C-alpha cells in the first residue's frame, strides 16, 4: 500500500526490518476486481464454515448454561477445559503418552505461537533452518526478528535428511552452529507443496539434529501441524513430537482454523516446559490471554461432538475439490506440468518446465492476470540466500476457498495462460 513511511531513525530496528508481506498485494487484487478468480488465497471453504454449529454452541454457553465467565478475561495460558480437550486429542493422536494440560498453550491462531517462540529465542543474526519452499508468513516473522534463514530442500516426503546434514556441517565449519536456534518444519500437507514428512524422514532428521546440536537447550524444533486434521486420503503418520518423549525439544503447534473456523482463530501449542514459561511471560506482556469466548466455543464444539462431525464433512469436501482441481489440471494444462498429488490440506504445488518463469514479473503471471486468474508465484515461498539460485518455475494453487465452478473456470484460464507461454 502507498504510504509515507516514518523516518528510519524514528521507527524501531524491528519495524525497519518489517516489510509489507510479499503476497499482500496479491490478496488485494480480487477485492479491487471481483471478476478475478483467485487460486492464490489460502482461505478455507466458505460454504462449509460451521455457522449453525457455532450459533448452537454460543446459545448453549450463554442462554442455557448462563456462563458469564465466558465473556470475562481468560488467562494467558488459555481456558483450562479446552487445554484438557487438546491434551486428550494429542494423546489419542500419539503426540505423547501423557500430555499434561499444563504443557498446552492456547493462542490467537497457531501463528501467534510461531511469533512468540521466535520472540523468545531469536536475536538478530541467529540462524533458523526452514524447509525450502516454506510458509511465507513465517518467513516475514523471521525476517522481522533479524534471523538468518537457511533453506533445506524438500521433496514429496518432506525435508531431505542429507541436505539437512550438509547445511549443519556447513554451519559447524563456519562456526555458526551455536547460533542455530530453530528448525521449522511443517510435517503435514506443507504450505506450499502439500507434502507430508514421511515417518522414516522424521526419525532420521531427529537423529541428525541430536547428533550435531544441543537440542532442547540451544536448538528447538517447531513442528507446525496446522493442516494435520485435513487428511482425506492415506494412512496417518505419527507426529515428530512422538519422538520427543521427554517433551524437551519439539514445539508442536496446531490450529482449529483450518479444521473448524479461522474466524474464531484458536490455535494451540504443546511446548517444552522451560520454553513455555518464557513464552507465557512474553504473552503476558502481549495480550495476557487470547479470546476466552472463542476458546469456550471451540471447547463446546468438541465436547458436543460437533467438531469431529465437522472435520469429517470437511475432509469429504476438500477431497472432492482436490479431485476436481486435478481433473482440470489434466484437462486444461499441457502435459509437461507436474504436480505433487496432496493427500490432504488445501494446496497443489505445480512445476512447469525449467526455464519457464512463474514470477510476478514474468510472462505467465502477466498472461494469467490478463485472463483474471491468480496463483502464488513459487518464488515467494523460497527463502533468499546470497549466492543460491532458487527455482522460478513453480506455482501454488489452492482449492480451499474457491468454489467448484470457479475451480473449473479458473483452471481453464490458467491452463490456457500456461499453454500460451509454453508455445
Ligand atoms: C503452515 C501454516 N502454519 C500456521 C498458519 C497459521 O494459522 P492460524 O494462525 O490460523 O492457526 C497457517 C495459516 O495459513 C499456515 O499455513
């Protein structure tokens, strides 16, 4: 957005490092021109948002139970009965044998935990290893914190262990390993590639990190499982957190945004206790508790079975939308285009022949915007590292918010744009 920035010496160092999110302009475009079909937005399906379920939960909390405390401030750590529910869910899903509600934190979306953990651990110049490509919003958080972000390549089974070991050895040689504070992984239906981290990879990468780093003291792992509930195909893969038996090294983050309602914005984390204590102090200063009312609503949805039912319905919905998008890809796109077939989540990651540029200044993006269809240029999801050239031939498209009709129309337009550029 055009604005007159304040003088550099007036704003903080952090504010100086904080640039406009790379896709803010992309997200604004459909609002400026409603004819545009956005396959770029990572929003959830609008039609299936749980309006009736939330209305019933609110009625039960306020009218039936007359629970005024739901409208009072809550605590920094979050509504205890919801923390109990989250502990039970995580135990059932095998995140740990006995997950204490005292080790659970509730936040305004899991984004807030990413932010708080970063605030607690990262000084300017500290190192964070991320999957490459990775979640661009978190890259912004890291950039603002002054972190040095190093990417580790991924494939359709998640991060490549050999590449991780190479990067770590490089840090050892360059005396940077003691500054490695975080390894950030999205282990389920990664944003943007849609890939899950295979179990054997989780075992191997933890082994590598344990061998080389002081895990749980100077280096922590974030396992971001924001999309975990949205598996519509294939068998479950246990959490990486399951390998952190003493809850010392892995911060597991999860969310009710994708599986229920991002408008309620309730996220959770299962954190090593010492780290949790620091995070709670930070959160005490920041907001001394996220929305208590929203936490009551989510808990009500869980204990009445509405949440589980909703998740089942969503899986069928997204599976159908993914299938439709893949069908359209086969029908409208040149056969050279490759895609990772996601077994859950909201995204398709497509690769065009090498040399073809999907970037915002490239011909494909121009053609696509002329045809009024948007995608996320893959280059925005790779971290910038001096001297390392990143692929420029990928794009992220989402079947989350877009309607079925617009999937067909949007994919036809985008396929035509790709064909034109290839010709
Ligand atoms: C990988 C990933 N992590 C975390 C989040 C944050 O979600 P929320 O803060 O709504 O829980 C998102 C949102 O899109 C995401 O894609």
